[in-house]
């Protein structure tokens, strides 16, 4: 039955009850007596309550659809509202579900293009840093060394200091280039890339340990890149914002060998009630791109932050490397 038909029927029932009361043995005096007024008020209250209950029942599917619309998040796909009954509400629910499917597909496509362009731009910048700036700084180092060998001793110390500063800048340029373009991932694979990340983020204040289970299921290049980027972003957040002293990175097979799971947990201050930033939003977009599940929450014991990414073996498509 349509929404119009339901509301009409509910109000018709109330009006029929009211007419039945008028045709009954109840009479009203002029002026109205107290007992008669109480009977009329009681009947009116009963009709209002019955009308409210019947309308609540009739409009309940619309209220459920409204809650689903209010909580819909394209970065966190949830179960769709169940299409029940027939008529306008059922059609509206089915249309809403179709709209969500279309929006998620369009967002995945657009995110794929954006992330592909982002990775291509990262590779270009990394090449320019390595080939242009890196080679220029290397040439400056050689010139400084040549000049230091020919100048008097007082000036030589200053040139040596300039050499060390230039060498530190060259190391920083190379480190940035490695982060922009994970060459170790392309050349040596995911295992070595994750170990390299753990080594890169390990400092005197932060200890990072990588635990990789042997015999992980094979994944496609796009899935490996998403795993690497999520691990990289998680370690970056832990190093910059969490105040953690230890971070554990785990690569392990999912139950039944269905895929690969990444778990990054730290002992820092945790996320708390802070809103998700661009880093976590970016991780969610990457996860959706390959149909993976991303969970960000509190670590074991209610302390720190725990990031879990589950990538199934049969859903490893996505952006090109």
C-alpha cells in the first residue's frame, strides 16, 4: 500500500470511531455536565493516541531510511537499508541504495584517478630530486673537497663544515626521494619495503619493529602499494603526533589464507576524540580503492593507536603503480 493510502486509512479509522461514538447512546447536555466533558475528553485523548500510534507504525520505514541517510559515509560503507514492503517508501529505499552504490563507484573511480596522478607526480618529483638536485649537491661536495685541499688551514675547517652541511642536505634529499618513490617496493618487494620503512622511522626516541609472517599470499602491485602507503602514513602519524616510544608493524595472513593483514600499533597518546585528519582520510580512500577494510582505533589495553588494513587476495585491483 502506498504512503498516501496508509495515512488515509489510519485517519479514516479514527474518524469512523468518532462517528460511532456520536451515533451511540452517549448524549451531551447544554450546558455540558462534568461527567459528559470527561467522557468527551477521554474519547478525544484515545483517538489522538490511536492516531499517533498508527502513524508511528505507518511512518516507521521512513524514519529508518532517514537515519540511514543521516549516517551514510562513502568512506565507511555500511549495510544498506533493507527494502521492505511495497509502495513509495520501498521505492525510495531502493533508489537510495542504488544512489549509494553509484556514488561509491564514482568516488572509487575518481579516487583511483587522483591517486594514480599523485603516484605519478611523486615519481616525477623523486626523479628530479635524485637526478637534478642530488647530482648538483654531489658536484658541490666534490668542488668543496677540491677547494679544501688547496686553501690554507684556517679556511679549510670552514670548507669542511660546509661539506658536512651539504652532505647532510644530500642525505635528506635522498630520504625524501625514497619516501616519494618506494623503489625498494618495486625492486625487492613488500617484505623488504616494510622492513626498510621500520628502519627509516627508527630513531633514538622511537623504536619501530617489523614482524612479517613467512608465506604470505601473493598480492597485486596496487594492493602492495596500498599496504606500503598505509604503513608509511601510520608510521608518520606515530612519529609526528602520538608521542609514542614504540611502534609494532605486523604483516600476517588473514584467516584461511584469504589475504594479507597489516597491523600498526603504538604506545602513544591515541586519537581520542580528535577528528580524523587528511592522513587517515587518505588511507580510507586507498583502502576503498582495492576493496580493503581499514580499521582505526585504540590499541591493546586502551592505550595508543591501532591501524588494521585487511586486503583479500581476490580484490587486489586498483591504481597502477
